[in-house]
């Protein structure tokens, strides 16, 4: 189609003009015919013209009432609708269809795009046009904020190059951020008419401390402004954090406390050492400071370095908090810690105790299992229950803590709802045993072949015989619509915690040695450390259960979804029943990598 013919159609005039210019310049340019043909076809495509028409409609939205969005939170409303539909999903096909429709990536993408347009969050972020000033003058802006009990939500520091006091960060949702007038990099010239040139941050904070009512700042705007768009990332915290005990946080008052397992909305990751975050679901719009993943990892490495070994570099102090100065600490950024090992040997992973029941890991297959990961944050999304798919329940804990008894009781409540895989073994079948009931009995060569093919989620050798649980047996239970209940060795978590299985991992924790001994002895519990003799636990075995528990929790605690203290079997079982019901009926936070 020629440019003239295209211009006569009701297509986007700017694209028609661009195509006409391309045709006119064709003889003067050295580009190939193939390149001209590509551009010509692109400029004439219906899709591109449709996008331009949508773009123009959006920009003209204020003139055309039909295009005005009714609301700007359709994504949030969709999530609320999912919560409402969930209990009714099996009552009607319409509810089920709507439930799945609202979870489809294309639908969620459409809702996100709608909200972005409604919030007018589609314009390009361009630097401001510099104002013309005299050679000896600088652009000055006057900002007034009313002092209240709320922190102003900004930190200041001394610029290393100029020695000037500048805004180090602006906290999302804080007073400074809501004003829209204070930005990172702005130079502070005066506070309430007092010149701050040559002063240090603590001196500026004293001026603020002594100020009442309205506080007036005279600022030189930064050349560029950081984007104020909020991140949509959610993470699960894998450690406890108390800002009041962190001597390196830029402003303790701006810190956000949280405990292990808390879901955090990461608002900003612009600072490499201090992220801004909110606790998910918290109504407080003001974000708080938390250590970044990089900073926390370096802290952990530093803390685990050998005693007496100094770090290569110390923390650097370069700022203070803009707000209530009586609680301010110097702004400390962690530059570099000692590059030391984690304190774990690189030698072969020790095998499980000979007394451990049956399943034992081969060190050649899993020599990195007992090496500790540096757990900080894990990005998560919400997973909604789906009809026909039940997440496996994985009970992790030391031998002797009572996992198998809890599993037995759980399956006994409804054998048609719960299932557990039958393990494989290479040992000979014994009188009274049925193949496929206690075990699947196979030859040693067959089992060796299956192990080498990676078909087992866990396996080991005990008294010359192989034992193992196949991945296929777990999948078959899930595909049958049952809730698969597993009590694997803790090293099997690496094979189980996958996007395909999406397990819910419950850690069964023993009480203290004294309580453990008292409760097990009172019910005459039989030792699980001795396969051939029925007897009670010894003190050494109780101590081994507690020691093993501490090791498992230390190495793998960041992978647990929940912990149940088994100090009383009946209470622990009631809690397990409640947890299984929640997993099957309520939305849960899972690793972001598990998104379908």
C-alpha cells in the first residue's frame, strides 16, 4: 500500500506522515530494501495503529467520560473476589470458572494495566527541564512541613565530594514523601532560616529538635530525581530483625521490626544496603527501613567468621536521621565484610547415625546437604487452593520425635482422603509381608538402576539393603486426588520442594530434654532407634533427638512453612489437623518460582 493510499484511510495521521517521509527519503539512505520493507510493513500494521488509537484514547480520557476509569484498584478487588469465591467453588460451575479466570496471567495482566492507566502511571519518566538562571545564582525551592509526632520520613548525610548536607533517602508514605517536594539528592541550605553550610548532620538535627510548628527548608533541587514508583515484590523474612538493636541502621526510628516468617512488601530497593518495606496487610502507609539481602548476607558471613579475625573494612558512618534526633544513630552503610568461610568443613557430609531408622543418605549423592544456606529473604506469591490438587504434607523432624505416629493418626482419620507412598527395598520379603503393602520388593540391581536414574526422592543403605521412596509414587498419589503425607529424611527437602509438588512443610519439634523424657516415659513410648527390640528410650537417645532437632532447624529452618511442638501428642495432632485443613482451603504464600 502506498503512503498516499494509506493517508486516505482513517488510520493514525502521525504514522501515515512517518511512512510518507520514509518513502521520500528512501533514495537518499543507504539502508537495504529488506530494512525499508520491514519498517514500511510495521508502520502499516493494524496492530500498531490500534495501539496508537488506544494511546490517544488514554490521553484524551478526561474529555471522554466513557473512557474514565471507575476505580484504580481492580487488581485488589479481584483478589478479594477470589477470597469470597473460594468457599463456594464447589457449589457451582460458574464460581469455579470465575475462580480460574481471575487467576489467569492474561487476566491479571489486563487488570494491572487497567490500574496503571487509572492511576495515570503510564507517562515516561523524563528529567525535568533545567531552569535558566544567572551564572552566579542557583535554583532554590522553599518547602514547609508541619512538625508532628510522626517522623518526617527522610534521612540526611554529608556529601563525600562537596561536604554539603543532602537528602540521603525519602521514606515511602512518610510526610516528606507525601509532600512531593523533597527528593533524594536535594541539598539542604537552610532550616528555619539557619544556614547549615559547614555543619554536620547531628547539628542539623538539633535545629529540628528545637523547632516547633512549621519547619521551613531551603533546598537546592537535585539534578535528577529517583523514581517514586513502588515495587510490587513480596518476600518472606527468614530471620528476626529488631531495628532498635541495630547499631548501623541510618535511623532506628525509621526501622521496621519483623520476625521470621513475616511477609514483607518491599516498596523500594534503590538503596543497595537498606530497603524500604511494609508488613503485608498493615494499614500504615509509611514504609520502614530493613537491611537489604546483600547487607544481611554480609552480616551473617561476618558473624560466622572465625573469632578474632578482623573484617577487611569497618562500617562507615556518613549520615543521620531527619526527624526525632534524640534516637538517631549515625547512618552506617556496610561496605565490605571479611571474606571468610561459614565455619563448615568442605569434607564429606557425615552419614546418619547407625541407629537412624532405615533411610540413610549416600554422601556421594548429597555432599552439600548439610552445608548451611545463607537465608535472608525469599520472594513469594499467593497460591490459591485448586479443586483436584492437594499440596503434599511433609512432616520433617529428628527420628523419635513422633512424626510417623502423627502421620498414622492423620491417615486413619480418612484413608480415602490421605495417602502415603509405599517405600522400595532390595531386602528379601519376610514371612507375612505382602509386596506393595509394607514395601515394594525389588532386586538390588533394579534398585541400583532406579537410584542412578534419579527416580528416588530419598534413598539409603541399611545393613546391606537399599531403601527408598520413589518420586513417581508421590506424584501418583497427588494425581489420584489424595493428600500425600510424607515423613522423609530432612535431606529429601531438596528433592521435594519443587514447583511441581508445591509441598507444605511442617517441622515437628521436640520439647526440652526434661519434658521429652517425662512425656514419653509417662506413656511408655517405645524407642524408634532399635528395630529389633521393643524397649523404652534411653537418656542418650532423648539427648540425640534434641541435638538432631537443633541441627535440622539450624540448617533447614528457612524451608519450613510451620512448626508444631510435640510436647503432647494429642495437642500436636489437633494442631496438625487444623494446619492440613488450612492448607487445603486457604490461600498460602509460596515461593515466587512456583507460579504457574
